[in-house]
């Protein structure tokens, strides 16, 4: 529910209802009413929440269940670090899922990070190791 998303955004930001309301230019009672499901913020307030707390309006309205994080304010090298981390997590999850799918065939092999490391290495890193 929208009220739950608003409360989640506020509590994850470690703000009281009063502090949250001040950031948005509304009263604590308005924030409380939103979180209780008694009323909903205006579209303008949703847009401001999106901007301030780096979440999409779609996420707040539960049109999109994926949490999105804005990285536009980061410089190019910081954005690249984030993108590289996401690629590594994707590789890890694919490798883990592969092992889980084939556990019976491999004899109930436990999923160990060390076992998955070859799948996680970048091709450049692998080539560097082979060159030495």
C-alpha cells in the first residue's frame, strides 16, 4: 500500500514524521494521515519525495516493485564503480542459480563463494592472471 511505502521511505531515512514533513513543507499530521492511509499526498508532494529520497514515483505508487536508486548525482568514475558492482552481483546470482539447478547432478554440492569465484572474475582479470 502507498501508506506503507511512504512510511518505509521515511523510516529508512531515519526521520521523524515532523522532520519528514518539514522537508516536504507539510505538517506532521499530514505525514501521519498518509502513513495511516487516511489521505494521500498530492502529485506535487510525490514528485518532491521522489527527488529528495531518490526513489521513483512509480515505486511509491506501487506501480513498480523494484527499488530504483538515482546515481545521476555521482561523477563518472563513481557511477562506473556502481555499475561494475551490479555486474558482479548479476554474475554471482547466475552462477549460484546454475549450481542450485544442477545440485542433484553434482552430488548435493554446497554453494560456496570460493567455488563461484571463477564465474565472478572479469575476463580482463582472468587474462591478466594467465599472462603472469
